[in-house]
């Protein structure tokens, strides 16, 4: 078992930092969408209807690690009435 863990750790260490950052950002956005849905007592179905999208699209966006575009992030933010991303102001 230890050899499997060492192998896994080596593979993870070899992943480029930009990929690790992308995965982390995706996970944070998915968690934010989920938190807002819960806070507003909404389901993925509710979000799909509000956005005029299929439930399958919303499901893909909220599970796994989607490659969300800025446009889709903006659409989701508008539909939820909450920002998904904030940019620090100087």
C-alpha cells in the first residue's frame, strides 16, 4: 500500500502549478454555486429554469471540474443574483 501512495504522491507533485491552480479555482467556484443554491433554497433545476438551460448543463457545471468560461460564470452570477468571483480592489 505504501508504494501506491508514494506513486500517487509523485504523480501529483509532477502536475504543473497552473493545472493545480485551475482545479482549485474550479472547485471553489463549484462550492460557491452550491452554497448560494442552498442559501436561496434553490435546486439545480431551479437554476436551469432561471437560465433557460437544461438540467444536464447545470449538472455538468456543478459536478466535476467544468471548464467554465467568463461568460458562463457571469450568466450564473446574474441568475443567482450573487457574485461567484470577486476581484480584490486596490
